[in-house]
């Protein structure tokens, strides 16, 4: 991780209202729908990678999930989520790290990433991400990825992004993962702009 990357996201989360950033969702309905469709038991390990201040963790706790981890490079983002959760924050494992440098100490049943992968512009960062993911997900486990799709933005938060198709996501993960579902969905930003997201649900085989 470059310090510039950490500094960038700390600045974003310390300087902007969390409900004003383009990726804000008051309720992450697509994510919750896809997690629910995986049929996990309540004690299954779930990690939300690059979560920022997402409300996904709120929804998972409300649905009875008891083993939830939240990872982000920005400590400010995670502190905001802890404050929002109040006493419930003690039920979550919090990880401040750049995912490309993270060393997972355990495995998970499900990896969720909405909009981190498309910020990884170099082959080295993408390979590091994939390596961490492969070390984190147990056989038979699930991966949910969302990136900007074709027709989506070329830049976000002042950074260049890479747009993916479903085939691109499948190729990125490789033969060890089977695509169960892929689709595009439009996200409406707080400023009323439409952004095309590519979603993919994969199972480790």
C-alpha cells in the first residue's frame, strides 16, 4: 500500500458527509439480497472488504449474522460505522488495512466487495488482491464482487477506475471460482447521477 492511498481515503471520510459520497446507499439492498441468496447459516464468517461507511454490517447484524468482519483502509470510515452501531459494534471484527497488504489470520464463508476492485489500477495490486482473496475463502465459500460496468464512470473520487464485465470478473478470479450469477444494476448517487455496476456472485470450487 502506498501512503498516498491511505491518505486519500482518510481525507475523503474525514472531509465529506458519509451520505454525500457517490457510492452511498441508505440500505444496500442488492448486497443483502445476494448474501441472503447464498443460504449461509447465522454463524458463517462474512467479511466486507473496503466497506467504508457502508450500512451492510447493520443489515447483516439485523438478520442475525454473528460472525461479521469489516475491513477498510480508512480508520475514519470504520470509526463512523462503530459510532453508528453503538453497542452493537462490539459484535463485529474491525480491520484497518489495505486489502492488498492484509494477511488474513482465518478463513471466511463469504467475501463481499462493492467497489474496491475497480480502484486497483495496477496488475500488481490486482494480483495481491486476488492472492488475499484466495487465502481468505474456504472451499465452497462465496465471493460477491461489484465494480463499475461498461458504460459506468471512468473516474471516481478523483481516481481512475477499471470497468469490468461479468466475463472480466470471472477471468480475474480464474478457474477456481464458478460464476453463479452476473448482472448489471444502476446505482443512483446522492446527486441523482446514474452509475452502472457489474455484479458477480461466485462459488469456490
